[in-house]
C-alpha cells in the first residue's frame, strides 16, 4: 500500500466574499507527480499556498504524515514541504550563495561550510557555479528559477510544490527549467505542479487533477485525462488549450 504523504479534507479558502476553494478532498502518495490544471482564477495556486501555509485555510484539515500541519512549527513544515514560486522569490541584496545557504544555516540544519559545499555541488550540477557570488539582478529569468529550485532542494524536502514555475520566463529559458524539474522528478521527488504547459504536464505527471471554480472536478492518469476526458468542462478546456 502506497504511503500517503498528504491528506486534505474539506479544504476551504475564502477571501472576503470570494470563495476560492470550496471543499477540496485530496491525497498525495510518496513518489507521485501530480499536475494541477485548470483555468486562471480556479484556485490552483491558492490550493498549493494553503498546503505550504503561505495562506491559512479558512476551514478544513491538511495532514502531513498524519500530523495536522496547523499543529506543526511553520519553519519545520516548510523544510518538509518546499515551494518554488512563479516569480523566483530570491532575496535581491544577497548573493546566489547566500540565497542558497541562508535557510539551512539559520535553521541549524547545516554548518555554513557544509551548506556552502552542498550549494556549490548543486550549482555545478546546473552549470551555474560561476554565478555563486553574483546577485539575482544580474541573472536571467531562467537562471533565477533554476537557482530557486536548487534553493528548495537545499532543505531536502519530502514534497516539492511548483506554482507555475515557467510562466514568468521567456521561451528559451523554459526548456532549461523544465529539464531540471524532470531531473528532480526522475530522482524520485514527490511533487505537485501547477502549470499551463500541457506537453510538459502530459510527460511528467503520474496523475492529473483538474480544478475549476474551487473544486476538483476530474482526475486521472495523463492518458485518461488528455485522451478520454469524462466531464464536459474538461473536454471544453482541452479543446481550447491543445
């Protein structure tokens, strides 16, 4: 039986009068790669942000390894559930090396020397070791996003959440970032990805989840979802995006 890393029950999120999530039930097993699709404004990013507690749910429960995440120390929880954002979220007045080593050193997960050694190894792996002492402003969007991904990897997370990781990039950079995400997936990382890249979704997903108007309305394997959609709403969506 597959180990369930995340269990989500009746998750709701309301902003003022706007009901963004309307009662989501969801489970994520170890090693799964779940791609979350849906139209703009459907609640996909809010769903991920609630899991990482960037947003606090209005109601409902989220369990990480059977522990209610609202009972967990938020920093400890973010070590386990890493997040990569659409707009990189690098700290502009710190060098690339400082961006990578800050959290593991401050949280006492590693000594500075150890953190720098790991950061250099990861930078070498993505061919950006020469940028270790550069500041984010001097980097391209694709370089920033690849650094944001290895920054999340510095914490050895159990789950990685990607919120539209290529939507702020130019077409040339997208391939480099998708290639790195593929590599992380192939190494066995459990992940959830919100994306508008349909070809990538089809390639990388072990399961596709479709959210519309704050609810999961269909899910299945990539071949089931893309070739044999069950609901009229998904059929209509695919007709527009494929």
